[in-house]
C-alpha cells in the first residue's frame, strides 16, 4: 500500500502483483484506433472549418478578379511565310522532316534546311536590335530607360523583346514559318511582324551578295570591260577595211592578182603584135596606130593598178603590209571575242549556281492589326485563382486541425512543458 502511494507521488503507474498484464499494458500493446484516418474524419474536419475554407476561397476569388481586371489587353499579329530554295538540300530537308517525325535523324540534314536557317536569322539578336532601332521600340519596351544602371537601354529592350514580344514558330510538316508580335497596340504588333519580314529579305539578299554575289559582280564588271574592248577592236578593223577598201581580203587579193596577170598578158600580146606590124607596115598605118593606142591604155591600167590597186584593194606595193596589218587586227578581234565568250559563260554558270543556292521567302499571309485581344484570359485567371484559393484553404484547414490535435495531446504538452525556460516556474525538490 505504501509502495502504491509512493508510486503515485512520483507520477508512476502502480503495477499489479498479479501474474497477468494489467490494463495499462494491454492498452499499450493494442493498436491505437484513434490514429487511423477515415473519410468521415476528413469530412468532419472540412465541415468544422467550412467558414475558413469559404472565406479563403472568396478572398482568392476577389484577388483573382482584381488581378485579371488590372492586366492590360495584349494583341498578337502573325505573319506566315514559306522558305523557297532551288538547291537539292531543300528536298533533303523535307525528307529529313519526315524522318524526324518517324524518330530517325539524318546527319547534316538540318544544316541544309532553309527553314532552320531562316528561323535562326529571325531569332538572332542582330535582327532584333535592328528592328528595335528602326521602329524606335525602346520607349514602348522599357518604361524608364534612363534609370538603367547595368547594360544599355538597347540591350535591355532586346531582352524584353525576344522574351515577351517577338516569337517564331515552325511547322515541321509543311515548313511554314509564323512570325508573331504581341504588344498592347494592335497597330504596333502588325508593324513589328511585317517589318521583321522586310528585314529578313534584306538580310538574305545581303548574305547572298556577300558570298557568290561578289563573284558575280566582279564577273559582270569584267564582261562589260571585255565587251568594250571587243567593240573597240571591231571599230579599228572596220576603219582599216574602209580605208584600204577591204571587204573580203582573200577573195579581193585573188581577183586582183588574176586581173593584173590578165593585163600583163594583154600587154605582152600587143607588144608582139606591134613588133610584127612595124616590120610589115608603115608607122602611120591605122592598124599599127590602133595597136599602139591599146598598148598605151593597157600600160596605164597596169600602172594605176600597181599604184592604187585598181580601186578594189590595196596597191601592189602596199599589199603585203596591208594584209599583215589586217591579219593582226583580225587575230586581236578573235582573241578578244573568245575571251568575252568565256567570261559570259562563267557569268551564266555563276548565276545558275546563285539561283540554286539563294534563299527566297514567299509571304503567304502578311500581318494585319488584330481586332481581338490574345491576352489576358481573364476567365482562366479567375478560375485558376479561385481553385488555388480553395486548395489552399483545404490544406490550411487540415494543418490547423492537426495542430489542434497536437496541442491537445498530453504527451506533446508534457514535452513542451519540460522545455520551460531556465529560472521560470521551477519548484524545489524536497
């Protein structure tokens, strides 16, 4: 009896002297049914905290509606374009797109895909900066650019532009590229999308000019210069032919020689005839006089041909030099003409190669000012905010209920009671 009293004084449970376990030991060995969680307990917790749940949900709904109403309308303008390339790589890129859909990757296919190249140019920082500068978008993208301490206003505006305003999407099946701009002003969104297409076309032309275009420009200059040389050689040859009365030098030379030979033969025949007549006739005989007259005429023709070429070519004395000069002019013109033809052939080949490698874009649908906003979706904001408030209120209800149970637990209270601050509510032990 005294042992039991001492045990109670010390806060310990008296132990029965019987052989079987006491009720305390049985309760310690048996599972605690109060720790099990059932749907009824959860429903009861929600019912007890119904005011909290409804209040938090209503507050979240009010804040969601206020936030949705404070968001400005934003309008999205979209322009669609299709890349066109004459090279074989574009066909390979189409097959690469089909292979990618099947999970097969073709090596090097993306490098020759005009869609990839155009998409990279549209997403480049250089095009974004040029677009911002030409449309003067810094005031529209940054509220107070003068207060920027790190970086430049253009750099910050470019970052905002690429993240929030400008976007590019590509359809892998059709290779259709969509360029979108999203701002608070419908007209500004349209201008950004259309200006991006203009800058893209200028960029593609500049890239073509920087590679094969330079070679084509050089060849065109050489062709023009060579054509001028050919025309000058033709003019010199024509003037030489006119001055020396040359049309077909070979034919003229052959005919002139035959004519000269004929005159010489006639003169020889007349001289023989006159010698014969002089031996048989008197000097005043009409027949002899006529023969001498004919001989004098033939000698005049021979002298004139030797001096002037008979009016159909160069003279006999000047014929070798004239023919040599004509041959030189003809050879020069032939050489210049062949070189000109070679340059023209190279130019045409280079143009064909440029046409096969050059990228073009066809604007399928230019951007127009949108009439309806694209953001924000106020109904979605309100729904999501309200649901989030409801989930938060339910979670808060369960947390408060769990805390209440912990506070009501004697063991927990005993643990927190034993952890009182030093020097407060301490009793002396006797």
